[in-house]
C-alpha cells in the first residue's frame, strides 16, 4: 500500500470514498502507539474503507512556556510509519489551512471537566484541543475517529463534545501501548535522559501498585460474599486478611467496594519514593476519578474508574493512567 500525502481538506474531499472512513488524529512524531491506532482504524474501515491520519501540531494546545517550538516535526518518518500500519492518506495541513485568518475567535469550551487535572495544570489546553478536534472532524468527515486511552481525559472530553454537540461520528478508544519496561509510549519520551527515564518508570509502577491493591481488595470481597454472615465469616475474613496484609478486612466484612483511598495510597507510596531519586520525580497530580466527569470517587463508588497520574522528570512532563472497575456489593 502506498500512502498519499495531502495538504488540504479540498484534496481529501476530492477522493472517491468507498466504505467507511476512519480517522486517527496526531501531532506527528509517530511511534508504535500511533501505529496501533492506525492498525485498529484499518480493521474498522476494512479493505474497502479508508484510513486517514492527520498530522498537525496544534498551537492552541500549548500554553505559555510549553514546548510548541521544540515539539518534534518528523513528517517523512511519520509517513513511513503510517504507511506500514495501513493508512491510505496522511493529511498534513498548514496552520493557515486549519485556521484561515488566524486564531479562531469562536472556540469550543471544555466546560467544568476541562478545568480538572490536566486542565488545572494546563489552563486552556482542552479548549484548544476540542477546537482543533472539531475542526479536523469537519475537515476529514469521518465515520469513526480513534484516540488513545493514554490521554483519558482528552478522550472523555471528545466523547462529551461529540455527544453534546451532535457530531455524527463514532468515537473509539484504543488501549495504551507500553514499552517492555512499562513506560507508556509518548512522543515526549525522547526528551528523557537515561537517568530521567529510570525515574519516569515510577508513573507506570505507581499505577500498577494501585491496580494490584485494587485487585487484592476485589478478590477479598469476592471471597467475603461466599462466606455466610456469621462469626465463622468474620474469622474467615480475618484469615484471608492475614494472607493479604494490605487488604481492609473490616470494609470487606461490610461488603463495601474496594477502598479508593487504599488504591491511591498504594500508588502514592511509589511516587513518594520516586521523589527521592536522582533525578527526582515532581508529582503534579495523582487522582482516582469517575471517567464521566473526572471528579474524585468515594470509597462507596461502583463502576468504571480511572487511576491517573501526571509528573515532571527534569523538563519533561508525562501522564499515564489505568482503568479500574469497582464491583457492586451483593
């Protein structure tokens, strides 16, 4: 397959469409995580459909002092990766093509969800992200658009925008791709020195620690439901608790969902240790949130949740997250 490079939306619209069009939006500097998105898009579009990859470094997403100027531009390499992953088209528009006449006066507001976590750390970031996503959805006219789950808050906001503003497009989230050591793939990883990379592993390690604590609690709760509500049950729970020292047996006896506080504590322990490394990890936030609105969950929460972390190592800011499911009490 030969991938066609286009520079304007008119060129894309001039193509004859067959089947579904699937779009993967990127800011370039493609890596295996992007390639995974493209392969997923190829599977959705099928052999008769069309996969379009957009490459556009959006100036509206960068705040004062952020890395717009040094953000990597590697279009030739991006074309090769997109082609190998199965893209039919790479659309790499200029700033003037996306924002004719300069920065848009009318923009999409991310609302309250866009002011939390990443939005609090990067004011205006999500307004700029949603504005360019809305523009690119109109310019590419896809049937389906795919985004990585590593940017969980971004994905949630795009889904909310598409729902609230009646965009006629299906949004698909694709699981995070990790390197062998657990570090989530990111274009910003290239900025890390070997020493900084070792420290940066604490992000994924903290998430895995929170996940393991959560799994232990859920397993303990499952065992608790199997034991009759008698003195024997309490004794059985105590025995289980002795074998899982981290579990909160008292909460399990009451059949309360796994403690969100305990999950946060397990993750924070890893991050606190990383803050003492050389170079140190500077934590921005650790949060366990409801993906519907990105507010912190309580200990009686049931359903889907996201354990999210953001931190800076040296001059590089990294984010990561894991989905967790808190089971309902019987």
